[in-house]
C-alpha cells in the first residue's frame, strides 16, 4: 500500500479497489515485464539467475562465487531475459548483483539485500550444512542490541552491537564474551548482515556445538562513530579505507572503552579465560595489535584473512624485535586457542605464510585453518563457524 | 580491502601495495568513471542529483518528493553525466533511486540505503528542523534490540524491535510503551530504517518534548515471522500485501502475545494510561481494529494515512452498528488522545473524511492533523514527530 506512489498519477480518480494494496508486485512486473524466477536453485545446487533488461547490450551476474569461478559471469539473452547458470555451488550464503552494461543493479525480484561498507548486494542461500548454520531456524534466538557507548579515547559516543545468547534476559548467569572486528571499508553492520553471527551463534548453541556467549561487534573505524545508515549527513561518507583503521586508535579504544563498558553493563565473566577476540582482514591486523599489546587480556584469539601485515605493506615501521618480544609475552599467558584462518586464493595468503614462519621460528603455537576461499564473506562466514565452537571449552 | 575481488584477476601477481585497501573507491570510479557529487544540497535546499550512465537513453530520479512534484523527475544529459535539480525541498529525509531506461539502480555513490518491504532506495537528508529530529545528534541514545518472542496465537516465534530510552539500562524506573505498526508490504524494519523512530525519540526526549518511553515495533504480517533479511530461504518472499494483514490475526496476536511479553520482560507501567498505539496505512487499520475491540487497553491512539477502511474497499463485511457500539465503548474509556493524521494528496484522504464524519456524527472526539503529503514515509515521519510529543503527558 505504501508503494502506491509508484504508479499513481497525480490526478488519479477517487475510485480504488482492493487490488491497489498488491501494487508493489504489479509495479515490479511493470518495470520488468513478464513473470520469471530470478534465482532458481537446482537440485544439484547450481543456480539459474535471470534478469529482465530489455535495453541492455551486456549483462553479467556478479557474486561471491567459489574461487574456481570468476566473480563476473556473463549472462545470455534468451527471449527477453538474460540468464546464466552458476555452479553447482557449495552450501552457504552468496552475495550477488547484476552488472547491466556499465551499471550495477540489484535483483528487482529479491528483497534480501545486505550492505557491507559501500557495497550493496542481494543475498542467496544455497541449502546444505553451512546454510543450516547461517539461516533462521526453529531454535531459541538470542537478542541483538544496538548500543551507543562513550569513548574517552576517541572523544565521542560510538555505536556497537551486542548479541546476548538465548536465556540471558531470563537467567542470572555470567557469560564469556567474544569481540568481533571487521575489515577495511566495512563497519559494525557487516558481521550481522553478512556474517549472520547472531544466527550462527543461535544454531551452534542450540546443537551444543558452542558455549553460550555474548558477542560484541564494534565499528573499527576510529573516525566513524557508527555505520553509514546511522551517520549524520554532516559526517564523511563510507569507504574510510585503511588509513584510520591502521592508526592504532581503535585498538586503544577497544581496550580502554569497549571492554570496560561491556563488563560494567552486561553480566560478563571478566577475565582472560572468558574473553575472545577475532577479526578478518584489517580486523585481523587490529586483533594482532590488541593482543600483542595486551598479552594478558584474551585466551582465545582468531586472525582471519590476515597474516604479517608488514610483509604486505612494506613494513616501514615494523620492528621484528618488538614483535617477537610481544609474542613471547603472549606465550607466557598460556593461550587456549590462537587460530589463523586463510584461503588459498586470498590475496593476503602470503602474509599468512610469513606470519606462520615467524611463529614457527619462535615456537609460538597456533591452529591453522586453510580454505579454498578468497578474501570475501564466504571465507569469513566459514571461519566464524570453525572458530566459535573452539571457544570457552 | 574486502572488496578486492571487485577487480582482482584470478592470476594476479603476488605484488601488492598499500593502495589496494582503498580499492572500493577505485572500483566505483572504474564502473562510473569520473569524479562527481551525486547529491548536492544547495544553500536553498534544492538538490542536484547526478549519475553517470554512459549507455542510457533516458534517466530519471525517482523519489519521495513533496506532492507538488512528480515522483519521477527526468534528468538531462550534461557531458557524460545525467543531472537534475529537484526542489527546493522542505527539511527532512527523502528516499530516491535512479530509473535508467527501464531498470532501477541505486546511487553508486551513496551507501546510505534503506529498505521498506521489497523497495530498496537511497536516503538523503535535507537540513533544517525536521532533519534535526531525524538525524543522529550528540544527545543520549536509547538502545534498539531485536527480540524474538513466542506467539501462541500464530504458533511460531516472531521478531520485533524494542527501543528503550536513554537511561533504561541504568535506572530502575518503569516506563510507558508506544506500540508502532507498519503498512501493507512493509515489515518491522520500516519504522527504524525509514521512520528513524529511535533517533526521533532520542532527539525529542533530549529536548524535553517527549516523555521517555519504550517503543515496540512489530511485524504486522501474520504469515511472516520476521523481516525478509532474517527470513529463512524456505519462506515466501516479500510483498505479502493486504490479504493476511487484513485477516485480523495480527491484531489478536498483538493483544494476546506481544503486550503480555513486553509487560513481563520489560520495566513497563502496565495500564491503559501508559499504553499508546499507532500505525500508518494498513497499520492504521490494525490500530483501529485493536482499539475498537479492546476499548480499555490504550489511552493514546494514532491513526495515520488511514480512515474508514470500509469506505475504500467496498465494505462487504462492514457493520456500522457494531462499529458505532465499539466507538461508544471506547468513548467511555476517557481517551487522552485519539489522533488522525492524513495528507491532502494521500490516496486514502477520502477514507479519513468518512471516518471523521462518522466520529463527528456520534460525538467521538479526536485531534485532526492534515498535511500536504502523500501516502509515503515523508508523511509518516512527520506524523511521528507530531504524535509522540502528545503522549503520556
């Protein structure tokens, strides 16, 4: 009903009928005439994508496919539709959109859309074991709260999300906490929208594969108090990039502001045995910075899609002696889990090789997980489902 | 960094450098070459929209402009850009997207995107008094929690959002509650994404113009447990339309499931003097149904963009005698506020005329607010800022 403006003329007659309420559907049909299914999952888990683009010369479907496939897959014109078959795809969630000539467009028939930083895409679930972990199932659901907290380090109020497990609001127990960090150009929405962290936790907890825990999801851009959707129009737009995220200020704020706030405002077991931290990409760098500088704070550490950052960016300010001393201090803390996950096709793969070489050379123990993946959410969702079951056991 | 897949070839060399982290920006630039500002608010609050669409024959900017403007405004080709000046626009928030030949596309330079039901659009703030109420300001922020609750009426777990005002998590006070309902084809995300209800409340509370209150935002589709983004891939897709929403089942569930859950799980003043309900469009119909059937539950009632529903859809099952009896019972409850808000250009305007005629004929008192608006979020945001300050005074 709210979409009637999509078709109503300004001088529309006063006569209406029931069907007007269904008009969003008709309007979609009007813009892309004809009935078709835009994403049809086949019995073998291949997916047929379709889009009506009557004026287009070239159409591609652009998505987070497995590394064996190119990101952009050309679609063939069949009658009035463009169509492509992708896969069979492994079970999981995929981001996709259409590239019509030179313009990206969302699938007009799919209202499931996620944003990560400046990128907005449709989502698709491909059934099977991983989708079963990512999807909404008939299990008890935790709550996700958007919380603003004061940051004395950064001099402003900032936003984060806090997942509390099923039962938290009824019982009086204290819980362990996982802090989850995102990558460059992302924000605090990513681990929810794309990482599906609340549903992963719901499903893993329901099956007994994860310990009930609180998850804290921060915005790792020290110059951005909150995700774009909640940002004032006077603030800078998205895509803050690496500069501010690599400044070290967020790391300081996580330890100085976020952890004390969480431990004061939530029922938390406030010791290293019950604190975990993980992040992907720039968040994996920040995770290393935080745990290297605070060797007694966390007993569970996850570094995803990131290795020795200095081996990637040239290492101008890198001091190996300092790093080794930090790692030696960390070793003395008797870590329970130090987890490194990276994909063979991740463009940072070699940085993980370098990091492992360093760790091996000083006898610093870690668990290594290697996927076939690239540097995208397909990997980070998988890593999350691998890492979380190891925590607080 | 996470977007490197947008340009990396599968056989990319192992040599990388710092700039790779900034690639989302470069990729956008590559797809829509050239630097330009896509939405430039002028000193007089007119807005210049621009989009690079090299292959397009016709481009329009499509948005929730004031009723004096058509929804679709043609853009002129200037050099390699399409451009249109819209307005001057009244202060507030606007939804827009581009219609490029026959395809809708988002503004590739604006990561502020909101979804309402199946419609995904960019958002734009135009400075001034209304934007000041809708935007993130340096005031204390309440929390918004995504909560699943059991519905015995509908036989499933369902999701809603609960806004708790600043201070709720520190103090021990009990608060009044506003229940907010959405329109057909919408879901529980709308009042947050488009209605900005949490920021409206933050800002009104900070300036003393609203009483601190809890706001409960439900999903009014009885056949949909949660918004599309959190819906299982086995559920039906969006655009449920009027049928299920007009079935009366959600109304039953709000009274039978939602209110008891909120009053059990939150610190709430659980009486009619401290209960308010409002909704727009189908939610305005549901609001009438709920309050007509439960005359002693709410002392504050808001009906937005909806009047006498039967005068619109033909009224096959409408029984005026029953309705009048319900209204007489409601009158005896000594309502504090019964508010009707509608726009002159709302396609349901005449239904509000009919409702007011009925109310006048039986001496049923109400406050009437008439805007210049249409049946869209520009109206509902405005109505929210008018209605909330009247509550619990």
